[in-house]
C-alpha cells in the first residue's frame, strides 16, 4: 500500500490530522508576536555619563577616554563611537548580530565598574547604560502638561511615578525624560558681597555640604525599650538655607542670604519641552534590540489608566507618536492582501475547472496549509510581520499548484471511467513523486536566502523559512487530504452535462486557443524578428535594472517625521529656545502636520533642539513625506541663527549612530587635528553637489570659549593652586551640586552657581573671589591670578 493509499483508505484519521493542523495554526496565530519586521536589530547599548559644567574637551579626556579603554575589551564589539558635548558624553556600543544583548549588558556593567577608579571624582553618579539604540525613533512618546502646576513638579512626578513602571515593561530599553529637571534649591551667589566679606566660593560649598548631615545617629536601649535617635539635621527648602551661617566677620554672623539669592528652583535651568506650543515634560520610550514593539505598547496602554490615576489632579498625560498604530495598519493591509489572494486563487480554479465540487478541494487545502504554517513558525519563534505574511501570500500560488496537479490527474482517470475511489488511488500514486520533486526544487530556490549572512540574511530569513514550511505543508496535504477528498466527492457528471458555467468556460478556452494558434503561426512565419527579440529583451532588462532606483527596503509612509534644530555653535540656550518656538509655530501652520512635540537642553547638545512631527492621516494628506519635508524646509529657510532638518526614518536602520540625514559616512584617522580639518573640507565639498541636501557633520568646533590662563608664579605666592581655581570656576559656572536632600520619593540637590547676571556675562570672570586664608583676603580677585580672554575653543 502506498502512502497516499493509506490516507485515502482512512478518511477519519486524515480528517483528524487536518483538523489538528488547523487547530495548531489557530493557537499559533494567537501566540505569534506582532511586529512590523523580523528581529534584525543589532544589539546596541549606550552608556551615558554626566559632568555638569565640563567642556567637550575635558569630558572627552577625563570621562570618555577611560570608559572607551575598558569597554573596548568586550567580546563581539563591532563598533564603538563616543560623542562628547558640554557636560556629558554618550558612548554607543554596537555588538555582533549573534550576541545576546543581556550578556552584552553584563559585560558593559563590569567594564563601567572597572573604569570607575579612572574616572574623575566630580562625577555626580556612576555612568549609566541602557539597552537602546539612539538611532531608533521612540516607540511612543508621552507628554505631561498642567495649567496650574510648575514643570519641575511634573518632572519630579515623571521620574518618581512614571519612569519606574514604564521601565519594567518587557522590551523597553530606555525611558528618556526632557523638558525640565528635578526640583532643587538654587544658591545664586553674588561675587561682590563675597569680596566685601572676604569669603570664597569653596567656603560656601563646604557650608552647604555640612548643612545636610542625614547620617545614622544610633539608638538608646533603656530597659525593655529601644529609642532611635533622630535629628533635624537636614534642610529641605530654600527658606531653611537663607539663614545658614557661612562665616563670622567682626563678631557677627554672615548668612547665606546676605551673599546669595536662595530660591526653590531646578537643578538645570537650561531645559525646555513642548507639546504643541504648550510647555510640557516629554517622555520618550525606546525599545531594546529584539523587543516586540506592539506587545510592549499594548502593555503600556493597559498601564496608562493606572499611571493617570497615580498623578495628582490637574496633570494631564498625553500619548503622542504611537508606532504600534502604524504597524497594526500595515499588518492589516497585508492580512487583507493574503485573504484576497487566497480568494482570487479559489475563483480562478473555479473558472478553469468549471465545477463547485472540484473547486471545493483547493478551497479547503489552501487555508489548511496556511494555518499549519502559522503553527510551525510559532514554534520556531518567528513573529507575525510583513515578511512572514508576504511569504504566506506568495505561497498561496504554490499551494494551489500541488493541489491542482493531484486533482487534474485524478479527474483524468475519473473521466476515463474509473470510480472516484479507484481514480484517487491510481492518480495520487502516479503524481506523488512529481509533487515531491517540485516541492524540493522550489525549496532549493530559497536555499541561498537561508544561507545569507548579515542584516540582509536576518531580514529575509523568516521569509525563506516561512515559504519552505508552507511548501512542505502543501506537499503533505496534496498527498493526503486532496486524494482523500477526491475519493469521496463526485468529480465528474455521468450525464455529461457540466452546466452553463462549464460550457461558458469551455467556449472561452477554445477562443483563447484560436488566438494562440494565430499568434504561433505568425511567429513561425517571422523567425528572424522572433530570434532578435531575445537579445533585445535581455538588453532592455539590463537597461531598466541599471536605471531603476536601488535600496535595501522601500520607503514607507509611517506618518512620523523626526526634526532637528541646529543652532549656531555659539548660540545660547535662551536664543535657541526662541528659535524652537519659532520653528514650532511654523510647523503647526503646515496642513500636513497633525501635531508637534520637542525639547531643547537636557541630554542633547547645547546648540541642538529635537522635534517629533506627527503627520495627518495619509488618506487625507495629498503629499508624500518627501514633499512634506520639502515644504517644511521652505517654511523655515529664512530663519537666521539656526537651521532645521527633517527626515523620515526607514523601517530598517543599520548602525547605531544618529544623524541629521538618511545617509551617514564615517571618517577615521590617527591625527585628531587632521581628521577634524578634513571633515570640514568634505562637508563643504559635498554641500556644493546639487543632488545632495542637508549635509552636516557631528564635529562642532566653531563655538566660542573663554580661555583662562593661570599665572602659576602668582598663584604660588598667594597660595592659590590651580585646583582651587578650577573648583571655584566650577562652583560659579557649573551648576555644581553642593549637597543632597533626601526625600521619600526622590533625591533633590542643593545647586550653587553665580547669579545669572554674572554667568551670562563673560567679563564676570574677573569678579569671582578665589580664596581666603585665615580670614584675610589672599590673591584679591581672580584677575590677579589668571588672565582671561575671549577666543576660539
């Protein structure tokens, strides 16, 4: 007995196996994670270290270099880049595709701990690492707004209430908060009263540090009871610090309020966030490599009602730029395409076979094969994405081919006079080898895709495997279910009347054969043109291939644009904030824009603002994203002092370095001076090309700086060391954290800095008091010890 005969003679077992296959497909479909594309993301980890007040050169040499030296020893590290800006450094580590991101994170943490001994002691906290790619757009953005509560309070609620719960969602790699800073007590010092009283900045810092002890005090045991000692050793508000005694002069106390303005404010005043035109706290949720966006965002949306309930009254939590909506819409279109393709295949079979009973067989086999494939790819750990659904759509034609081959051969034996049962036995056994050989040859076509490496192989791996699994399911069903159904159904009308549909189809076939016969006669009569058509066709194919645009993956209209506002390299925060408001107003006037959110300051560059632009629904938008970008650039082309960039992130992002454009070139060299010089030359040369636009570089060397030259001889005579001068400058201009206030939900800081009228004026460097020894002024003002001049950095 042949294998096909075994299934034909046991219809109940064949039916149960088919139902089991369909049931497994249903369960697999429900369990399959939903994504836009297969997991092709490189494992990327970014390391952030902050040193407020540090220049890019100082941060690069004292913070970035020790971290780079230890991180470079991690296995499977393919690329490491660092970007040093004012007050912070960001290192991006890209690992091999085969590296598990959790194992890489453990190695990164160990390297950071090893580098801690080489890092400066002025770092507020240890460097942090996140399993997120800075080149990826946020999966979703949230915004906190309020009409009656200040932004620092909103920022505090975002960090203490929302951030921990969002970070716990599976797949979330980083939650970045911008728009303000944690509440703090700001001590804005006036150097002139300091000079009057003979008090140095370091004296004030020492007084502030000692004002908050918050240390263990012990306990007292008395009999059978224990008493824990508590004191009011911590000052929590600006009012408590104003009366702080920092020195005694002429027998009278000098209080902090006498030399400084003490206010309840924020750690960093150079932050601003916007939701539309309204000030807001912007929260960006980034996914880690391999994380499922749709599943994570479903969990996030389920968490949103609880998050809103934890917020005080008067605070609104908005969602913005939800990528799961675009992914779901894309998958819905692909599922509809799959359904329509299966339906059209069945109608085509009906058109050519002419009988409903014969058409019923492929109509059952096609969904059974697709459902069986869904069950198998669920076990393989794949996802329901555009690539797997496209593979199922293409495989629909392969599935019906196998069924038609078996069905046609069985029908031929039925028409010769055999019963349906005997015809199924003979016909299925005759074409079994043919079906197997066709399946093997088709799978061999996709073998090169299975063997491809790199990101392209990862992209098309699910596609090739899904097609191969569908072909195997089709072969199995064509040799089991199809002959069993043929044996139980009457495929031929014994009376010879096939019905009106069959007669109409037959007349159509005959008409097609007559047309084909005339075309064949003409071709045989004109052999020379027919022979020349082959090289002409090949030449035309090559010409079309060479002229067609080429890319790894087609652009898709995701409905989201990423914008970047690049100010002049010497622009101040307040000037950049004005440019941001001007940009927001211009963007909202465009009819293609549905909403805008953005921020300046925070962890970004000092001359850069980030914008996220949501476009209107593409069914209501007459322009593609490229046209919208051109229109936005035209609206802002006359803005002076800053330049606006907009780009659309593709579905595939190769690499981990963010940029202002879709293409990125990297220059490498051993000589930093030559490398920076040639970078500027290359940018200038590329900017002259008419086919290129928005050419920029991440090397920014055109900012202004105040060079402070220390006279070491004069310092030695007055006992003023370079370290003391550096500490004083940091106290006056670095928003230095002098003390920590411990609360139940968060930790706030006491930040000291010169009064705004001084740190906004470069000439104020000459008025900063450096040192006091024994109560008498030593060295006078800082101008006695250092020379200050404005110039290039």
